């Protein structure tokens, strides 16, 4: 499972050091 706030890697790090992952699942208990 991914953390809500994580350190970016690769080319994304050029723009931002940290990112947020808001999607951790859904009403049907899917895991992304």
C-alpha cells in the first residue's frame, strides 16, 4: 500500500519533492 504523502522520484522530482496520493481504495474495497 502506498503512503498518502510520499517522496517523488525520477523526472517528477524536478518539479516537486513531495506528492500526495489521495486514492487508497473505493466503496467496493478496491485497492489502487
